[in-house]
């Protein structure tokens, strides 16, 4: 136990080789999708994220002859993995991401832009997967509404996104993140759009300790840094520590972390009506009453 404590303290206090940037330079210092792909198998954050999401996806995607939409391809590493689960429709709104994934992984990716322009028939999908995509959308609420329409009655939404609103900072801004969520707020928005939460876990838990403390310190002193642009000097130690998450998640959900993972099923019509009736603050209920 003392060795783990010493390791955590060394990570917090260590020289991590972060990159300081001025506000006017942030667009120039942002890594391209190709540059991220090149460090993805080495940098503890990307390596951990891919391993964790592969493990949870394998735990929760069940069935044969599945029709699955994967919205948001990023570097294509997880998109390629998702190909194992059924007939996949990959969708993205970023042309550079689409071209990179088609070239690097030979995956067919269709252009689509949430909330309304996605190339899917209503009630056609067994699963819709969005891994760290919701936080980039201008309109997350209506995107979830339209996604619900594309799922079959027994369909499920699999969603991962960023947690801890207080940690929103320059690193998020540089990479186009619009917001972070709390579990309470996102669960409510999912319900308002007709989803029950079947499974929930945090991830990036203990491995986020150093990052969280440094981000809060930066905010306190009005100084922010980019954390994901270079492999840190103690990268291997951080990744070794992160393996506790990977071992734990097989047996039970994680109780805290900087990211969240949801598996959601569609509500029945009666469940949606009951929810809207009971929830006086529901945005949908206000909209319905306004239209009346």
C-alpha cells in the first residue's frame, strides 16, 4: 500500500513535461488525428482509454446479426474493434477523421451530422455507440432525441463521455469539447429523451488523480496547460497504476473518475408518459405545454 501511495505522490509531484500554451496559440498546438494515432499505443491516456472501452464494450454488446451504428470514429482504433460485433455503420461529421480512418483502417465511414443529418432509418438499429462524442456536439439534447428514434424498440445506446464539470479547462477547449457532465444531469437528459440507464460506471479513476489535482491547481493560479500532446516521462508508471481500473471493472462498476460510461435502453411509450407526468421540470414537458 505504501508503494502505491509513493507512486501516486511521485506522479503528482513529478515533472510531466506538459506543454504550456498561450490562448492565441492553442489552434496551432493541437495535435492532428494522425499525430494522436502515432502516440495512441504509447501515451498512458489513449492506451488506457482504448483498453478500458474495449473491455466494457465486450461486456455489454450481446446478440447475433446485430445492426450497429458507431457515431464518431476518432483515430479508428475503437471503430475497427467494433467491427467484431455485427453489421456496422460508421458515421462522422469530421471530414479529416473520415479520410484518415478510410485510409489507415480501410473502413467505410458515412458523413452525418447530429442532431438531424444522420444516414440511418428510424427504428433500424440494435445498438448505437457514441464514445466520447456527445461532449463535442453543439446540441446534445436533440441529438439524443434523434438517436432514440433510430433504435429498435429493444435497441440500446452505449455512451461514454467526460465527467467532472469543474475540470473543464484549456485542454478541453483546445480539442473542441463543449462541456463536461455530471452523472445526475446526464441521466436526467437521457430520461427526457426516452432512455433508461441499465448500466453505469465511471472510469479513468485513480489514474486521473494527478491530472485532476494539476488542473485544479492551474485554475487556482490562472495558469493552464495541455496534457495530451506529449508522452510524459513517467508514462509507464501512470499506465501501470491505471491497470487497477481494468482489473476492477470486470467485477464491479467504478465509483469515481473523470469519464463516464452508460448503457441505456429505450423507454416504452407508457414509461415516457409517466416520466414526463412526474417530472415538472422536464424540458420536454415544458416544450409540449408550450406547443399546446
